[in-house]
């Protein structure tokens, strides 16, 4: 980021409170709007006026005119987030402030994200080693998303990249039933059925989706059946008990990366090797969770959660057939208290989390039909454990100034067993204390200005723990003895404000933030990701801006923009571990792979006053060029793609009828939608590009009875 941009950002943040002070006539209305936006991703239900961290919310209405196939269509509306659809389905790349960007060829670029903690109805989708798969997430069943863009480790542990919290509980006052159908380009068919019912003072709901997609690239078809549901029952004194269910059966084929020449001449082709091996993932999993939120008197409460998440995963990957039988279990508990100390109101929360995943893993040869062969090549167990305790206290220093301080201790462990060669069995344990603190100031006019510090902890993902073949000073085991914990720290300052006006512009929400992130022990891929060393140092600075405006005549507009600078401060590859003692490659000063410096999303909606049942929208997504590799030798071209959509709803005989039309990539732009980070090479050419979806038209129709 240039000095000019930093100064411009500082001027923006500094000038907004002054602008807010000039809006005194509308102050009460603006403040009340900000107060009503309550988020829980910080582990305490608080309004946006009270949180000293960068937090965003996205509601289902904001992606109503999109296809909704991938979470990217919702998260593109959040500044600081860079998310890409890999080939038009649920499989996305997800980064927040640069966390989650790393990768290495086909060893870590499909089906999962890392470094960012994802919660579905308050229960982790993220595994103990920090990886997250999106099999159980479908925007058709999501009502609201909260994104904590700040470092989340002091509250959530292995979550340095922040939190994405999704809620599937629909809002309803009476029993309802809804069915929806989508169909569109490239063989898309999607059926959604949803129902909700009141049980006394409680509620129950269930949503089912079935999606099939031929894909526009060869070998990119998918079919997924997904279910989410739950029951919430009130308890004494305003508490509640909930049961949450999620399940999915998801088969998707991976078209793989193309060389630049292939992407230019035949962008719809599959990688020939991926196609020949029928590289795919067939994931079947479910998760059941129980939650409790219970007040104790007027000033205390307890919260607890338990879940179990069995998984049966099959893959054709890297010329092997792989079976995974995993179980992921965990839970948390916390106690909160409100009290006064030294004449200052306090909100204290103390708690802990535990998560454990284990299971049998077998690798077989790939048969002539690309199924499981008869030769067992590997038979092992890979367990990961994440346990932590935290404390945080929110102190009202004055009626308008709040201090939040907290810290967390984490114990993070791997346990690897090889049943063919037990001599290489190994375990490894990391522990770390992560403090954080923040100040938030609220003006009488409704402006919130905040500043915070947060430290983070992350461990290499399970597929980043293999040892190097040479150069290590001890006997080789299943775990790389040179790996260490990844630590980071985040400094940020920001401002939030609702403005109301009497002119053409009637309302404006502003969310702006400056951040500075330093990472120590960044995992560096060697030999195409065959092993890693946690030896890199990275700095990332950025300016985030979100604007949401309403205008007379039924027009509204949203902007999410990020300008950043992402640099390897210290990054030296030691070729000793590649069998060449004394040789090094110094990438210090290079741009971080996988991160553009400019990301912009814009959307404009119009609800005609004479036809408020109709919504029309146009929008655009842009990012500039970036590098796909640590060497900064492989460039990924930037792009701007446009979209348009329309939605209409009318009540007909007691049934709410909704119709929608979505056109993605309106101008049929040819572009690179995503890239393999640190790609492998063939014949001197990088296997790097995942070509973006051409123009796609999707029509949807839904019928709903009840409210």
C-alpha cells in the first residue's frame, strides 16, 4: 500500500466522526439503527456500537437475486474478504485479510479453506487443525452471516483469520412450508424444501436441498444432497435449549488447473491428468449438536454446547484412491457475569473449548476404472486435538467509552500412527497464549470509533505436516519435527456509523477500517508442497471500506472495497532440505502469493415505488492482478465481471409466490476465476489457472404458505 493510500485512509477515518457530528438532527435514529444490529461472533451478544473489532453482517436478502450456489456470492459483500469460485459450485477459495491464502499445487487447493473458523448455527465446521470443508453449507438454507474480520484467536483459538458464523434458523411467527426450484445454464437443477413449526413457545425447522450441475468445464459436475434443521425450546428465566442437525452427501469432480496456453485456447477443458484419473471427492457426513443458553438470576448466565460429526470421505487424488473414516467431536462451556467493580460496570466471560478428530485412513492404488484398487499402499490414523480456555472482560470506563480485554490459552496437538510402519509413529504438541484488547467510543450522534490489538495462533494443517526426505537432524517420523506454531498479531482501527438525510440520499451506513497484520512462522511450501517449514515472516496492511446507501425512489447501493499491501518480510528457502546443502532462494520483499491488492464489489438495487414487489439489481466484482507463487514468477490476470438479477414476489390466495432471474458474468467475459497457489509445472509451464464461469442464466420459482 502506498503512503498516499494510507494517508487517504487515515483522513477518511479521522473525518467521519466530524461528519457524524454534523448530523445531530438525525442522531437518535442513526444510533438506534446501529444498536439493533447484534452479533455473537465475539462470544458475547453485543450491538455494533459496543464491539471494538471489525465485524460485518450479511442477510439473505442481500443475495436474493444471485444463484446462491457458493458462499462467495454472499461474502464478496464484506470488505477484507477475498473469495473466489473455483469452478462455479460450492468449492471456493476464502481469505480474510490474507489469512487462508497459502497453498501448494494440488496438495491443498481443492475442497477446503484454512486459518478461518467457520461456524454453522454456532457449531464448528472447522476441524481441529484449522481446515474447513463447505459440504454442509448451502446459501439456500442460510439466513444470516456474521464475519469477524479481526484476529479471532483470543476468543476462539485456532482462528487467526477470523470467524465466519452462519445461521440457518429461519425467521417465522406461524407454521410455514416452502418449496423452491432453480434451473439454469450448464445443467443446473436445484430443489429446496423448507418447513418451520411452532411447538408451544419453541420452534422447529428443517431445510432440504438437492443440487445437480453438469459444469461448464469438462469433468466439473457435482451433485449434492444437504439438510439442516433444528429445535429450540425455551427454558426457565429466558433460557433456551437447542438441537441442531446438518448432513450432506456431496460428490464433485475436480477439473484441475490449466497452463496459460490451455486456458487461452480451450478454457472449458479439464486438466488431462485430473480427467484421466477421474479426480473427485465423495463426502458423506452429518453433525448433531446440542446447545444451552441459560440465565442465572439477573446478572449471570451459562452457555454450553456438545456436538458429534462423523464423516465418510472418498477421493481419487494424486493417482491413489483414498478412504477416510473420521469422527469429529467437541464442545464448549462458558459462564458470564455482569457486575460493578471500582464504580465501573463489567461484563465478564470465562470459558473453554475442546475439539478432537481421529479416524482410519487407507490409500489404495487406483484401478483401471479409477476406483479403489486391491493394493493397500498406506494404512494410518491422523488425529488432531484443540483445547483452550479463555477469559474476557468488557469494562464501561465511561458511558461512551468501553474497554475489552481478554486472553486465551490453547493446547494444539497431532497424533499420527502408521499401521504399516509403526516405527514412524509420532505426536506433536503446541501451546500458546493469545491476548487481545480493544477500545470503542460511541458519540452521542451514533458514531462508533474503535481500536484494537489481537494476537493469533494457527497450526499447519494436517496435509502440511509431512517431513522432508533429507536434511533433518533427527530420525524421520510421520510428523515434520521442524514445524512450529504460527503466530500473528493484528492492529486495527475503524469507524462505523449510520447517517440519515432528507435529500435524495436518505440513509448511509459506513464501515471503514485500517489494519496491520504481522505473521511469524508462515508455512513455506517446499518441492510443490511435499513438505513445509514454518519459517516465513509476512506483513499485510490494508484499508477496508463498506458503504450501504438508500436513495429516494427505491434505489439502494452497496460497496465493499479493500486496498492492501501483502509482503514476505523474511522468506528464505533452504535447499538443504532438498538435498542441495548450502543453496538458498531468498523471496524476501516479494508479494504474498494468492492475494490481489485491490478487491471491489458493487451492487445497485431498485424497488420501483409503483411496484414494490419487484427488485432489480446490477453489480460488478473486480480484483487486480496478483501472483500465484512465492517467487512472483506466475501472474494471475485481474478481471471485472458484471451481473444482473431480478426478483418478484406476490401473495396469491394465501401463498407467497417468488420468482427470480439471475445472470452471472453478464458480458460473457473470459477471465481466470481462481488459481492454484504455488503450482506444479509441466514442461516448464505452470499448472495454475482455473478459468471463470461464462455467462450463466438461472431462473428460480418458490411457493411459501405461512409466515
